[in-house]
């Protein structure tokens, strides 16, 4: 494997790990908001939408569908 591909994979793993940790922190925050102040539905909806956007963007690779063939690799 050439050096450029290794760098791309390292960056992808780094971004994936950072997103995973951020999702974990948001989920813990969601749990505490839901258990302490269960009438606060709007912050919970906001956190849920943010998490959904992050999952779609970073784990489902949706932007690759709309990129050119050269950019997808």
C-alpha cells in the first residue's frame, strides 16, 4: 500500500473515532437530560437530529453518492 493511501486511511480512522466519541458524549447527555428534565423535549429533538446528521454524513458515506468518480476513491 502506498504512503498516500495509508495517510487517507489514518485520517478516516481518526475522524471515525472522533465522531464515535462525540456521539457517545451526546448520547450520555441525552440520557441525563431525559432522566432529569423529561419535559425538555426540544433539546432532545435537537440532539437527536444532530446525531442523525453526523451518522449519515460520516458513517453512511452519503456524500460519495453525489461526488464524481475520481473523488470517491
